[in-house]
């Protein structure tokens, strides 16, 4: 991840690109930190499905729930109230591939990642934070990425019933379309 909205300063942001972990100062990791993503504009009101990230398991030395997320969604790109699975600010998404349908009907999304460790010599490490959704603009099986900078991006496309595809694509225009067919 190279761009984000806010951080408490205790999060290290790759390289490698997309990885985040706690900052190591003088041989010790900070005990906790958070990072808030920039807003994702999904184009219209959306139905949300899951939030996911890699790695789904963390070193035992970091303690339980060393990786947690909250989501904020809205229709105005201005009101950001972060909540967990029960739609309150006191709960967190702690398991990858968790249902986020409590955010249905909104157009904009931000996530807030919380990392912590109980041992100064170990940190949680995550990358590839993603969420799935459908809209009237983006039918199931399609994806829309807004505001990408020009450059080369790696796409990892998976579905349990199909062969995985890993490919690179070059972004060099304001609008670009890429069709990828999956084989069973």
C-alpha cells in the first residue's frame, strides 16, 4: 500500500508493496498501531460480501486478535463512522473472509487496520487487503479499481471452482479494460 488516509505513525508500510506491520524501533516493535485507508468509490450503492487479507494467521507471540479491522461506509464520502460486524464501534473483524453485508446500500468504503503485539520481538504482518461487492454498475464477476496510478500491477484472480490466474497488467490510461476468462 503506498497511499492511505491516516495513521498513528506506528505502522510500517512496505516494501514489499502492500505489506504493513508494526514499526521496529531499536530492535523492538511498537505495541500497537493503526492505519486508515483512503476512500474507495464504488460508483453507486453496493452490496458488500466479504473483507479479506493475507496472512490469515499470525505468530502466536503477537497474542490473540493481533490483526483487527473496522469498516466505515457511507453515501456522501464525508461521514466516516468505523464499525465492526455488529455495526457498533466496539467490535472488530478479526477473521479474513468475514461477511460485511451490514454495510449494504453504501457507495464509499474505508477500512481501518489495527495491529498489536504482546511481545516486543514479534509483529503481525498483513498484505493484500481486499473486499468483495456487487453494484448495479459492476455485475458479479467484474471488478472496478478507481484512481490507480500508472504502472504495473499484479492481478491474482481466484475462485474455488476455477483455476487461479496470476498476471501482470500495465495501467497507462484513465480508463482501461482487461478481460480474463477463468477455466474450471
